[in-house]
C-alpha cells in the first residue's frame, strides 16, 4: 500500500505566474483535500474533492482551483501568484466513510518572489 | 465558526519527563479529533484519532483524551525522548459541506538529552 505522494517537493515562482501542484492519493481513498500552511501556523483548509467534484471549500479566492482525476489523483492550481501564497501546500487523502481519518503527503514548498 | 487553540505554544523539557499538550475548540459539534506530529518542513504524521463518541485513545507512549462538552483534548506523552521533538498539531473534523479539518497552531516541543 503506497502512501500519499506530492510533487514537486520545492518550487520557486515569480509574482503573477501560475503554478500546478500534484498529489497522488493513498490506495483505496476516494477523497482528497488541500491545505495551505504558512510558516509557524497550522494548516488552512483550501478545498476538498470527492468523485472528481468539489465537495467543500475554505476561505480562499477563486484563483485557487483544483481537479481530481478518475484514479483519485489531484491537482491544485493557483493563478496570479502573490507573495502571500508562499507556503507549504499539503494534500491529504481519506475514504469518505467511517472514521474519515486523513493521511497527509510530505507537502510542496512554494516560494513566490 | 470553529476555532482551535493549543497551549503551550512551545515547550522544552528534559528527556524522560512526562508531559501534557492541550487543545481547545469552541464548537463541540465535531465528528472526531486527530493529533498529528510535524517535523520541520515536513508533512503531517497522524498520531491518534479519537471519534466523538470516544473518551480516549492510546498508542505506545501516547494517550489522547477528548471531552467534547468542555471542548478540550489533551495529548499525554510518557517518558519523553529527544526523538519526540517536533510540532504537535490537533485538528477537529467537521462534517457537512466539505469534510475538513480545522487545525490549531501547534505546540513546538523540544526534548533535551
């Protein structure tokens, strides 16, 4: 059984650019959630996808968007990058039933200059 | 709006001590509560999950308790070791549109040899 994986590990972008982050869910999981973690803070919920549709969203602007694919992998897209988007982006997968326990990937460190 | 706080923000103890980390949440309508460990710059490792109907969970030297009515959870670490040094985060799981977690800011633990 493979765990949650994310790519790339690190990324440096310039303000105004667009970025795509990728996540591969743990085997058997049908739900993926994305979180943003600024330095020294707890993760903030961005959105969740279940069966390829958005199933919930936190307080993030529309320039944060996502996709979930039939194999339950997922992408997080951020347009018009701002300096404050610099953070660790975490992906978590779960099965939408039972305990809903979430399993997190190692994260992608995004730096916007 | 659910808010999660953690006390203390940072803790430094000598090796071998027993310690307690505290987590408080404002809305008792939670599905479950999960404790995580995060090493610097890394993703989250799940430690313990407590369902809302449970009072405590144990794993090795770790014991987590939950008191929904008072909005509190504690993580007890017995016989601390330098390898326990990390940031510990608690997160409450909300049901509804978007099953997501609300995280506390974390407690940064240093166990000195």
